[in-house]
C-alpha cells in the first residue's frame, strides 16, 4: 500500500507540473501547433517464461497506436511534458502442457502442445522530453524522452494446438504477479530517442520518427484448468513509432 501511495504522489507531481507548463505564456514566434501527436508502428517483445513448464519461446510482431498531448515545461522550448494513451498488442508462442478435463496433471517435461498468446494492453504514459534544438525556431529537432507508463491488461487471445490441430481457443484473464490495486494494473519504464519535423507558418503539420524501449516491472500470467501453473512471463519491448504532430 505504501508503494502505491508513493507512485500516486509521483503521478500527481507530473500531472500538475504538466498543467503548470501548459499555462506558461506562449511567445509570438511559437509555431509548434496544438501539441497533439498521433503515432503508429510495430513492436517486438523480448520474453522469458517459466522454463520448468515451457520451451521454444518465440516472439510475435506486435503494434502500438499512440496519442499524446504535449505541453511546454520550460521557457527554453526544449523541455516538454507529455501524457496520453496507447493501445499495445504483442504476443509470443511457446510449447507447454495441456491437461484435459478431469485428467491427472503430470509434469513429465513433455511439452507437446503449442501455445500462441496475444496480450492486449491500454497504457497511460507520463513522459518528459528534451529537444536538442529549440523547437520554436528549428525546422528539425532530435530529442530523447524518459517515461513512466501505467499498464492495464485486457483479456488475452490464446490458441492451443497439437500437430496443427486446434485444441482450445480462449480469452484468458491476464494478471500481474505484483500489482497496483488491481491484478490487471502495473507499469513500464521507458526511454525513447526520436527526430521530428516541427510545425511552421507554412506547414501546420509536422511529423516524427521515434524508437522506444519499455521495461516492465513485474511478470504477468494467465491461469486456466488446462494449462500449467506459474506461467509467469517477463517482457520488455522495442517499438518504432511513425506519426504526425499538430
């Protein structure tokens, strides 16, 4: 409970800091637009899973759709606060056990069933960005960001097969091993590096290219009658975002 309270205090600081930055008086030469960023791109996960119950772990290509509201955090037009929402889907395949109904659960290291799991998440990011060039008088600006992302797990999509034949198709409830208030709630830390074309008086819309790395704090898992116990999955993610800024 104490950890949760501390995290909430961080969120309150970032939120009101962002509000303060958004109320700084703009200068006449500020042509950055409305501070809206829309992005989309592929993501790849790096997974480890309980090796006592699985083998042959392989990632699937995922994707992230993102929305950001960006506000100026300082008068130098280099430091900004961003918050928003992401939809992230990612997945993996692995071999494991399958236990038929009313059968004896025998853990004999014979992993003859193939699991294909897709994980869906809603992420709420809080990020600080620093541009290497002033954004109000530079056409192009490289930048880097650090961030804290709340993660909410949606139901997964799972298919279990044997020798190419479908055994079960399911939507298991995904849970974090360690959670914040709800079993579906935890967080990422992230680091990003990007390059953007800024808005100008001639072009009201800019664009950006960004590489983002996310590291999860705790493993997540699903639990069913037919699967092995303790299928804890650790993951980090590398994503490429292409987008527009208004």
